[in-house]
C-alpha cells in the first residue's frame, strides 16, 4: 500500500505532488511525467506502454484523487507520530542529535558521547537525507534481481509447455510406423523427461537463489521508503550499516554466472533416417539437452525424408509420349462411350444411360486369368475377353464395367441410392487392386455422400468391406493406391485432408480384411507438419511415392516419410499455369502430371516439377470438347487417355 502512495520514479509522496494516471493504469507524479515527456507521449517505466499527452499538457491526464487523499492522510498520521518523545542516548540519557560517520561507528550519538572527537559526523536531518539517497541509488542498481527472477520463471513455464508439446509430437510421429515404434517411443520420452528435468532442476535452483536475494532487498526497500518521521529516520540510521552489508552481499553475487542466457544447454530431438523403415524406427533420433542464448527449449523435430525414393515396380510400359507433338501436330482418334449419337454404344437391357460419370479406370484383360477348379476338370472361363473400362456412374449410384472394344456393359456394381452396406450414394473415386492372398480383383470405391469407402469383388459385384472415419473422412472424392505398400489414399473434400488407410495385405491368421481401412495418417491436418489443404479432390502417386493433390485452384505435391509439402504450382485463372477447380490428376511413366481442369473444360499436362507442357480441350460436346470433365485416367500399357466428361455424361477415349 505504501508503494501505491509514492511516485515510483522520484519516490516522493503523492502528498507533495499531483498523482497522474497513465493510459496503462499506473500512477506517477506530475513532476516526473513532465521529466519523461517526449514527443507528446510518455513511456510507463513499469510496463513500457505508451500514453499520448494531448498538446504535451500533463494537466489533461486524469488525477488519482484516491492516492492523493490517502498520501495526505498518511502524512498527517506521520506528523502526529513525530510529536512523540525523541529517543534518548542510552548511555547519557540525553537527546540524540548527531550521526557519527566513522567506518567503525556509523551510529547515532549525543553531545556527551566520547571517542568521536576526530570523527566526521552529521546532524540527524542531514544524515538521514544523505544516507537515504545513497540507499535509494543502491536499490535501483540492484533491481535486476527482480527482472532475472521474472525471466527465470518465464523460462520454466515455457520449458514445461514445450516439454509437453515435444512429448505429444513424439507420440504422433510414432503412430506413422506403429509396428516397431513402441520401444523407441518410450526411450525418447524417457530421454526428454531425463534431460528436460535436468534443465528444470538447474533453473529451479536458480529461481530459489534469486528469491533469496530478493527478500532482503524488499525488506530494505520497504524501510527506506517509509515516510520521513523521526522514528523512521532513527530506525534507518540505526540499521544503515546492516543494510549496506546486505546490499553489498547482493551486489557481489555474480548473477551473470547463474543466468540462463549464459548457459549452453537445451533439450532437442534430432532424427536420422534409414532406407529401411524398420531400421529407421529402431534407430529413430536422439534427445539432446541444450539451451539457446535467450530461452530453454524442448524441441522434437522429424526431418528425415527417405534417403532414396521407393523403387518403381518393373513393368513393360512404353516410354512416355511427346504430348506437345501429339496434341499440336495431328488429329487424334477419339471414341465416345456414352449416350452420344456419333458412336455406337450398346448398353445391356436394364442398364440405361450414363449419368454424370465421375472417374474411370481400365482393367487389362490379362488380369482376368482363368482359375483352376478343384471340383471340376474344366477350367473356368476368364471374366472378360476384353479390357474393361470401369467408371463411377454418379447419378445412377453405381459403378459400370464396360468392354473397351465392343462398348457393351459387362456388369454393374451397386445401383440404387442407399446407405446400407453394398449400396452407393453418389460414387466418385475408384481403383482396382488385387487381393493379397486370393488374387481376386477388388474394386475400391469412394461412396461420396455416405462418407465412406467400400470394397467389392470386381467379378461377382459382392460387397466385401468398408471403412469410414467421422472426423477425418467427410465426403471422400477420389482414391489412389500406393503400388509398393498397398496403402489406400483418400481425398476428403469436406474434411480438407488426405487420409491414408491400410489396404489388403497378408496377416498372421490369413485374414486379409482384418486391418483393411485402418487409419494410418492424415495429410493436411497434422499437428506436427501442419500442411493445410483446401477442398482436395483428385490425387495420384508417382514413382517416387510423392502424393499429387488437385486442391483449390492449384496442385500440391507431398513427399518424404511424413508427406510434407514439397512444392505447389498453379493459381485461379484460365492461363496455361492456372486452374479453375481442378478435379483429378494422373501421372505417366515419366511422372508427367495430367490435370483435369474441370471448370476450364480442359486437360493440362505438366512435367514432374510443374512446368507447363501443353493442353487440349474446350467447352462443347463433340470430339475433344468437354463440359466440366471430372476424371482422367492414363492407360500405362497403351498410353491412351480416358476422360470422364461429367456434364456431357460420357467417357472420351483419346487414342494416342
């Protein structure tokens, strides 16, 4: 309360001056406000906030009348106490009038006190003013103890928070590679605890040291800043020698040596990668205790992309096409699948017409090999003697299997708008994979409005399995399968992310479906890597294992073990390097990127780094004209391109 009644700059009572309230709420006397006034503004010495002074007139600041009245009342009370009997010399019972300044004395004396003849001395009033000013100066020079205490406590709080964040980051990273992570995760967490706690112990010891230094300083300050009553004067002068000893002890404490800013230790996580994922986990990273020049930290970092990209599966695919020569140099052979009068298209009875096809996929006839039958001497005929064009028939809520040569519909999967297992509601992204043990072909389909992914036996159309996630899978739009791991990547247009799920794989009990659809990782909502996505629609995976995503008017490419964003290209517009809601992407054997630029009604082709090569298409309903095309598929064997021309309700086959 006493500090509240004195100006914190001059330490004079507000009874002697007019207390003015700054914009930050602190109060200074008007005389000191004038002293620190600069450019019509004042910087508060306590909180460093600025207060503008209109026209530089300090009198316009509000007056703290409460502080003024309380200071005056205190002054009156002090004056009343001053009328009390003056203390007498204990030896001679005479009034104490002098203060001996000899280094061995430093005490109050009366006129009869002996042994002080050759000593220097002052009258009490003069000595009080002199030594009070000296003590004030000492206190000011040692206020850094308080600042150091505040800094240390902030360091402790920050370190505790960063320790928690680092532990959470370790846990999240370990989830990516579950099979081998437990042992290493526990080790890293223990290391963080061990080394972070070591730093905390040092800081807490420093905290206690500073508290011990601050306590006597506060006591001295409280006594020094009491009002100038006779009792207060006598008390100060009687203890002034002790005060100086205590303050000198504080001054002689080397605060710089215990300061965090002089330490060289902090807690950090450093990682080193291995080509083999199992080896990577078992030797994943280390925790190092260190400290920066300004703060103590606990940092967990994962900066370990694969040292070499995944090897591409060997195949007999032809070399990539020269797209610029193809699309700018000659006419192309175009075939239409769908209700187009220029082409013959024979739908089987009851199949009707295509209605807003979304995606397409070609299954080569070689995949349909005849199976041996243990109960019959005859071999089963292959499911199809032609390549099959598989397309998601969006508005008919089904997936059609169309013979590529004859144009006849082989079969349909789904059909009928519904949310029961095996029913579809707006199917979009599709892909075909081979079951890891039975070798059956499996259709994996994004069931868009049911916010799930379903799998079917391609030949029989029988429902097999499904997966969903209410948090991360909202309105899934497209699907891609990693050719090395079999993992299923899903672009979720409303959740604004790419979710990665376990595909079909052999298990200990030969049950390939047991882990199907298990969520492994989410790209776009990671708390560690924080690579935000906006309305992702199409995606593809190139030979390096990079994930290429068609999102909000641009193309994003994610790579490395943690799928960090490595590059982006494109913006909204109609130019060569611009897009208007790109809906799907695919890659060729050289990792060139083909983009279905839906609302620009065109297909655009870029090299792997995002440099424009060429484009084709315009709005229309004939030949190579499109109306809001959604899906694109490149047949790796022939190099032909298939486009799902949604608003024209047809599939366009470009024979390259």
